[in-house]
C-alpha cells in the first residue's frame, strides 16, 4: 500500500525486475502497478521502510545521548548512591570504605527500619499475601486497607480517607476528578512537581501566586471571583521541602473564607513531624478544622516504604473512589 498523500501518477514499468531500481526515483508519488510488479514493489517497500526506520531510530538515540551529555555539562546529572544497608542515619554504600552519615533521607522519625514495623510487615505478608493483582474497585481492597484509611482519618480528624500507591499518585488523581472548566485552581509558585503535574491534568482555570505572597494570592482570588468561576481551590505545600518554608495556613484559610474557596495542603514533609502531636502544618498553625483537603505520604516520616492518601470530607473521598485515575 502506498500512502494516500502521494500525488503523481507514474506510468507502469515494463518489467517487475527493473521496478526496485526505478521506485526510489518516485518516492512520494502515486504509482500504477501491473500485477507482476506488486511483489517486487512490496519487497522494496519493506526494505526501504526498514532502512528509514533505522535511520530515524538512530537519530532518536543520538538525541537522548546528547540530552545526557548536556546534563553532565550543566552539572544536573544525578548519580545514584547505592545503599547496601537498611535506611538509617548511618548507612553503608556500594564500594564505600565504611559507614557514612546520611543527611539526605526523609526518614525523619527513624521508622524506616524500626523492628516493630519490620515485624508488622512480615506478619501482614503471612496473613494477607504479597499483593492483590487487581485495582481497588474490582477485587483489590482488603480489610487492612480499610483499617489504615480509618486510622488516617482518625489521626487527621477527617471524615474519610482513600489510599493511593504514593502521594505523587494522589496529587495526580485529585484535581482532574473534582475540578472542571468552570472552576479555578490557585497554586503556590513553588509547589511540588507532583502538584503541578496533577493540575495540568485537570480542565480547571489555572492561576499561580508568588511563593507565600498573600497579597498576590488575594489578587488572584479576586480575579477568579470577577470571572465568575464556580469553585476555587487554593493549593499549597505545607512544608516546601527544597527551602524549608512553612506555608502561612492561617492567612490562607482567612482568604479562602473571604472568597469562598477550598484549601488543599500537601503534607508529605510535615505529617508525623510538625505540630504538637505530629499532625502536621494544620496543627502547627492552629487551623486543623479549616483545611479542607490533605494529601500526604506513608513513604517519609511514617515508615519510609510506600503509599499515599487523600483525606477530607466524605463526599470528596466518594468521588475519588469512583473517578480518580491512579
């Protein structure tokens, strides 16, 4: 078959044997073939397409190699440090000469290799198996999932919770599921990449305010109201991991109340760590009852393995159970 965009009709060749020799000259043209010429044409096309594909593929790999070289030259190339011991404040690394101090993990409470958690994990493997080979709503929900969701809800004082494989997935799943084109999402300019990616997936009108700048946030909220947006959601990290800044949640909640907006907080670097009882930034700022939605992780302070969650009003969690993609 010849591509439909070929435009020039060429006379058939007198001999199928000479066809491969003349076909390259007519690449990009429509050609009328005798029955005897179809076989040679097919063979030539297969060979020609393979050679073109190899050339394109080679260019693609060369492009990627260039990307890697550029990262190395710019100093942004990351080298993995391979740990050969349990995660801790003191670890051993591959090809290392001895134990080294570890200042870069998120193992804030030292629970990643705590004997009690290791034992609990071993018991769960024995009682419930390694995995479920299914998504939640088909046959992938066990009693321990529901127990954990209830425990998280109790911990944060919320109505309900849904688990995700990670908080990255929770952030990817929430905005698309609950916000539409009539709505607005107003995001701090230094929010985590997972929040930015999640917002890109939704159809809501997108606004960004300067990092922790409450005057600019109010300007954006005013603009949202003036444009007649249906719902408005303010989105912020509780703790900005790269800078250590703590979001001014009291002021954010005040503005949310003034402009009828919901408050979403990513608590990955605060849950279990900040606040009198470890309930994170809302507890630290005294606004636990005023924050509408909390996304957080089980992969940092609370054991360092995997898993994330969204916790908040029951109606929100019900919608996420039915519509959240991850």
